[in-house]
């Protein structure tokens, strides 16, 4: 079971974790599992990457790190993306938390050492509780 396969239009996934924890790397795996036609890369310079799958759905990956200083919330197009019912993966969500719906899946990545990351997932809302239950049930 791949987490990406469970993602539906309108889903919101927030990735927490310090710099280098593996948020972008995880996103690329999720994007592949979801079925992205494009290669999933890092949005560090473009802020947002938009992916498509063969079902005609979109997955947008937003890196909010630079909102801490130079950019403002408008530059993310977050509001439109939320309205358009696309699936969203957000890195550094702490910078946009007030603009996000309460219900979401949190993934915390913890850097243990060079080779090892710990992962913790937390669901807020019934949609995400169901998603997590399916994922955990299938994975273990
Ligand atoms: N699960 C993992 N196990 C071992 N190494 C990993 C893992 N995930 C990522 N890495 C490595 O850690 C480094 C940083 O990964 P990544 O760019 O995904 O972090 P990030 O959390 O997105 O960082 P930033 O906050 O700077 O965007 C990369 O060199 C990557 O190969
Ligand atoms: Mg990153």
C-alpha cells in the first residue's frame, strides 16, 4: 500500500520537520504513488509544483519556507488551490496554518541520523482518520 494511492481530490497533507528532515524526498515518493505523470522534484525555487495523473486529477506541492521572509501568502495561490479541490502537500505549513482548513493529515519527519528518519502521522477530521486507518491497516 502506498500513501499516494489513497490521496483524493481536495485532500490536505502537511509535512512538518526541520530542514533536511526529508519532506521533499517523501513528497516525491507520495507523488509517484499517486501516479504523477511528471517527474516529482523540489519546489524550492518555484514555490509550487503542480502534478497531474492519468485520472485527470491534480496534486500541488507547495513549499512555504520562503514565506518566512520574502514572500507573502498571495504568492502561493493557496486560496484558489483550496477552492479548486486539488490535493495539496504543504512543506513548512507553520507559515500558512491560519489559512488552512482544520482537517488535514499531518506527517512529522524527525531526523535521527544521516541514514534514519522517524515518521509520525496524525489525522485531524474523519476523512483523514479513515485514510490513516486504511494506510496503517494495509502497511502493518
Ligand atoms: N528517509 C530518508 N532516509 C535517509 N535520508 C533521507 C531520507 N529522506 C531524505 N533523506 C536525505 O536527506 C536530505 C534532505 O532531504 P529533503 O530535501 O527531502 O529534506 P526537506 O525536509 O525537504 O528539507 P528542506 O526543509 O530544506 O526543504 C537529502 O539528501 C535526502 O536524500
Ligand atoms: Mg524540502
